[in-house]
C-alpha cells in the first residue's frame, strides 16, 4: 500500500512520477475555509491559482465521505460528490506530501459512518475553548465526524439556573456556539450531551432539589457511602427539571443528535420507586421514564443516544425502545463482550453504537492494551453487525487528575481504526502519533506513552476499569471517612501489595521512561504533564510498598515520609499544568484529593507497625 494513513481500498501505481514542489505550499494553506465555498450540488472543476494541475471534479455517484485521487504525471485530479469528500481528500494529500511522489490512483471512504469522541467536562476539569479546538483539529486529521462534551452537574451555562453556576466552571452558550462553528468547519458534528437520570449528584446536593432523589439518604456502593445521584422517575418534578435543562441546551445546537445519557441510575428500585420496580420490573420503570424524555427531545428535532448499561441486561425489554433511538453500548476492559452485545442489538434491529474508552481515568498513565483492544473490538463488531459507529469516551473520575496527552494516543487509534477497520492498524499508530499528534521528529513519544500505559501489568492481578495504583488513592480517600482508617485501608489493599522485586522493577521502569521522555522532541508542556503523572503514580506505589512487611519498619516509614514530602510538588505542579489547558474553577476540588491522600499517609505513618 502506498499510503500509511488512511489505508486506501484501492491503490494502483502508474509509470512515472509527479513532482510536487509547486503544490506543497498550496496544500499547506488549503484548509477548511476553502470548502465552505464549494457548491457540490452541480458538476464543477476547480483549479488553484498557483498551479492549475490540481483540479477538483464533482462525481455524483460517490458517497458523501468518499473520494478518489488520481496522481498523474502532470496533474492531480480529485473527485467527490460532497464537500466533505473533497475535505478528506486534501487531508490525505497533505499526508502524502513529498517533493517527489509516485503516481497513484486512490479510492477511499470510511468503514464506520459515525467516528466520535466524548470529553468529560464535568469532573472538576472544564477545558478552555482553545484546548477543545486543538482536540477538534486532531479529530479533523483523523477524519472523525462526531464530538461530545459530557455534561453532568453545572459545566454548561444553564440560563434557567444561574444560581448554581460558578465563574470559570462551565462552557458558556457563546463558547458552545463558537465551538460548534469551529467543528462544523471541519465536518465534525458537535453533539449536545447532558445527563438527566443518574449522575445527578450535583443537582441533588442543593436543598431545594434534594427531595427529587430516588434515595435521599444515598446508598452504600463500592466500599463507601455515596450521596444520592439518581432522580426519582415517579416524581413529576424530576421530569420538569430535565425539561428546563433541555430547554437551556438543545435550542442552541444544530446537531441532529442528542446524547441523553441515562446511565448508572444506581439507586433505581432501592428507594422511592422500589414498589413500582417490584411490580413492573426495573427495565419497564426505566423505559417509562426514558420514553417521557424521548418525547421531549423529539420536540427539538433531535435523535437521542442513550447509554446501554441498564437495558443490555434486559434484552426482553429492548422492543419498547423507539426505532430511531441509538443504543450506545459501553465497555472499557479488554474482556468486554462487544461481540455478544452488538449481535443482540443487531438481531433486535436496534440502531447502535459502541463506546470503548481511552482508559486514561483511574490509572493516570492509561491502560494501553485495554484501551486498544476495546477500541479494536468495538470497531470490528460494529462493522460486522452494521452498527452506526464508534464513540470513544474519555472520563474524569476521581477529580480528573490525568492529563490530556494520556488520552491522545487512544484517540488517534480510535480515529485510525474506525476509519479503516482492518488488521494491522496498530503499526500505523506510532507514525501518526509521532508525526501528527506531538510532532516528535525523534519518533520517541508514541512508544514512551504506549509503554507507560502498561505499568499496571506488573501489579498483582487485573482489576476492572482501573489499576491498583489508582486504588491506593481511592481507598485512602474513603478511609478518611471511617472510624479506623488504617484497618479499612489494610482490608481493601491486602491483595494489592507489591513484592519488593516488582516494586524495584517498576521503579526502574519509570526511571527509563523519564530518560526517553527527555529525548523526545515535543513541547515542554507535554513533557511536564507526563512527568507529573509518573511522579504521582510513583507516590502511590510508595504507599503501596509501605504496607510490604518484607521491609523493615524504618524503611516503610521512610517511604511514607517521602510521600508526605511530595505534597507541595504534586499540588504546585497540578496547579500550573491545570491552568495551561483548563478553566480555573474545579482545581481546588481536585487538589483536595492529593491533600486527603497526604492526610491519610500522615495517619498511616503514625500508626504503622510490624
């Protein structure tokens, strides 16, 4: 094959070669603005002023995102039926650029109709408009066409609820519209996204709204007590609330879609709807509320997307879903059964997408193989069962303490794989990441990030949706709510303590990655973000090792002393790096996770014993 990215379905070499010296400068200035002016409803030919050997032709029998390129000895001919096809063709030509290029024929089109990415902006970290535009630029290079900003709580400017908004903590309506225009210029659909069933903890924390909770006292889940986060679907006021939320968001969007979410209503059937669920079944109570929201969404002319975690376990109820609602099946571990789930949805004639994840969250440095394998499996089975496409998710659980570069390698892979679902895409990933994501002329950063995302493989066993290093932070945070924090922590981490040999190997591993990182030709901000992530994981591993009774008591306390000494470097580093890409509000909440970790470490150091 001639091209590395994207792989053409057809590529025929011709005799001779075509010199591109005159075209290179033209291509470099040929951006999305050119395509706004093209009228592809009628046949046309377009030559550039700099060199008439580059010509564009309308070919009406091609699908909208398809294109053909003929690199001849004396001309380059581009064919498409729609503006987006020409846009994608020029992206490909830019990636093929060289002063001397072989003559080829290319026919190219994406395998999956929807190729999307979702950024969480609701776990303290709200990116700046500039940061989001950088993400959209990368998505454009990957020919991705669907983008979402995940909203729960108050990370969007709800005009009906100004009393809940804090400065520098949300995307304003004007910012949203600016981003939508920027995305549309790159043929990316900015799809509105807002939760309205589960994940409503921020709303329910306010006195005037807390009575809308399914379980006002919260529930015990995942080793700790959780505040109420699910609306009572039987209370008409719950629906009135999301009606206002929809009214504040949907009229500002030009997208034909809306992600209504409705995932993880943890308390459903465990509080005020308990009797109703026992009578009608959980799936039916869930769908009754879903259908009310669906009818409201359709008033705005939107097709809803809905997460599939509740109903995938109740396939007997799937027939109640509206025929145009898109079912989004999500799973973030390599073992997730996309093959089985997507076949069930296909057999039921339900429109569906698959949503793997970057695995950046709950790991700080990513989980390389879980990310890449879930992306691969999702793409393979969406294509096999004729689904709508892919939505790569990028969450910010537990304070969104990971940095953007950790997510960019999986994002690149998702773009490559969803465009061309074929074996061997991994071989193209490093080239794309080094050249187009980080512009690393030394070709180091891709391998460095991919390898850093394997650190958890030296941990004692596999855990779902996270790493043992992350669990040190998790259980230390929860321990501070307990009467005996040390006993609680020991119970939760007893099978996670690394042997001295494994800890030594991991220490050496991180030292080597730091050396590689210094050699990479990437911007200083990226290096600092990755180094901070390494330091944070190393700090968590020191707490892990302090529980290892192979070591002397003095050595274990010394490790904890090292952790305590890291409080200010970690906090000051987080402040600086956070402000480089994100709005300020929410930073202090995320810093509190580090402070709580140090508070627990101080208690542990004083109470640790042989």
